[in-house]
C-alpha cells in the first residue's frame, strides 16, 4: 500500500519574476491613468463651449484696452521668436503636444503646473478661462486648444495669440507693444527687438525691459538660444544679436 509520501511530488508552480510583476502593475496603472484622462477629456469636451467666437473675443479684449489689432502679414521675426520659445512644434501638433499630454493626468491629480502648454492652450486660457490656472481650468484649456486647432488655421491662431498677449508696461497685443517699446510696426523689428518681445510673454512684468533690464537681458538670451536650437539662427548670429542695442523709446 502506497502512502501519500510514497508518491512523487508535483513540481512547484513557476515563480513569477519581480520584474514581470512590476511591468504588469505599471501597465495597469498606465491604463487606469489613460482611462481617467479619456473620461475627463470627454466630460470636458461636452462642458466646454465652441470656439467660433475666438476672434470676436480677441477683438473685445483689444477694444477694452484701447489697443490696435495686428494688421497686414504676420511679423516674421516676432512669429519665429515666439514659436521657438513658446511652442516649437506648433505647426505639427493638433493643439496639444504629446509630451505635455503625457503629463496632463498627473497635473490634474496633483494640481501641479507641469508646464509644456502649447500656444493654443495659452490662448484658450486667456480667452475662455479668464486666466485661471487651476487643474480643471488647465484640462479645459487642453480641450479648447484642440477645438481651436480644428476650427482655425495655424496662421489665424498665431495672429490671435499675438493680439491677445500682454507684453508688460501696459501694452496689450503685439502692435501696441512694438510701437510702445520701439516706435516701430511689428514687421519692422530687428532680431534684437523681436527676441526681446518674445521673452516677455512668460512673465511680462518681471521681464519688463524698462523696469527690469537686468532680467530682460538673460531672458532674451534664452529666446536666442531657442532660435539656435530650432535652426532659425546660427550661434554666431545669435551672439551678435545679443550684443546689439534694443532701441527702446519709452522712458
């Protein structure tokens, strides 16, 4: 008579590797985060308004400040400096940069501003969110940016962005800023002046070249570095621009 102890023991079940368990957990967490983003995005899409009135909103903002709208062609140097600094992939993305999109769920959950906002997101924040920067406002701005990109051309979006932007020292819109700081139309600005203006967008009061030239100078250098990074200027050209005068006319 054979006992249980006489029977050959079954092989133990294979042990799952720690790396495999970690990979599965990471994948599951990623799927949950993606699902959360999709649910929040769908809700935000339904909750956010249409964007066909964006140009009217820009014009109303300018009228309220007594500022002129940009006329004629886009000012090339200003446009290139702004895009290099604020949204270098503007021409290629649908309103949201995938790098920023990957950070969006964490930013919504933690309430942190992780940066990476596209030009469209910034425009949406100014036109539809009243400048609000809380987690839900940032999510709505992402959705509104996609709507803006689908409704308006890239040139129209850039024009509205330049018109709706505040450049410090009481200057609203690129035309008022260009004439106020330099006494020139936006299309007449030098690289030195265009890069200085582009640098003001992040913090217009802090980088005001009339009040804080010691802050405006390194900020301008950052814009010039970005222009080199995207291939618009060579390093030698950027260094020459940085050494040149600003030509400010406002005392």
